C-alpha cells in the first residue's frame, strides 16, 4: 500500500471527538518526536505553562459526582471553557503541537488510565510499604503492568486472590481491584 497515509489523531474522552490530527511522515518517525498535530475544525489548542488545554463546543460537562475534579480540569481560559488535558506540549515552528509527556504520573496501559499516585496511596496504608511503591514496567516497548512492593499476605487480604498469587499483575487486574476496594 505505497499510497497509504498514516495520521496521528489526538483526543481525550472529555473532548468528545478528535482534537488534533497530524500526517505522519517517515522523517517524523525517524526523528522520534511525537507530533499530535494541529487542531481540527471548531477546536482550539492552548499551551498554558507547558500544559495542553483544549477548547471546543463539544467538551464534556464534567465528571459525574466529582465536582472538585471537574473544577480542576474544566477551567476558563481567555473567556472560554477549556479542558486541561494533563499532557505537556509545545508549539513547533511548523504549527504542529509536539507531545512532551504528562504533568502528573498518570499512565495509560492498554487503554486504561492508571494513576500511579493513587496506587501508591493505597499501598502506603500498610506499614511495610515505604516509598516507590508503584511503577510501570516496559517490556518490548509495551507498558504492561504496575509493580508494587508490599507483603503478599497484606495484598491477599486487600485485593483479589489473582493479584497475590505471584503471577504477573496486569494493569487491568490492578484497575479492577482498585475499583472494588473503593466501593
């Protein structure tokens, strides 16, 4: 398929649709830069203190039953309601936006948002856990699991059996356990 084109499309669930698009070239791939592109129609991108803000008429109203998080992430900027993505970026000379990382320790693993600080806070409730309790493993370029340091017996009491059996702990399993624990 020599005439096929590859586009990098950037968005977040809170935006409701695509925010930016970029025509990926072999040169861009070779450079290692992650360019998320330029805004699509009816979308505005702002870089505020390095963070990417998105303004669009189709933004989510907020987070259900989470007024503090809604107020933190949906803010006014230049008289417009915008979404603070938590992503870091910079404007390139060619008008594209380059993705540089995150302002927090949120990672996405297989499509699931994992807040490492939340994982660490949960684990820190046990006296045997000191610090550096959660991290992301990268195997073959694929982020696949959260790692934690705690006593197996404590994890077995707090989380489902499959998480304390010594098998690889996947992010999906961890996320499910965290949800169950919050209930």
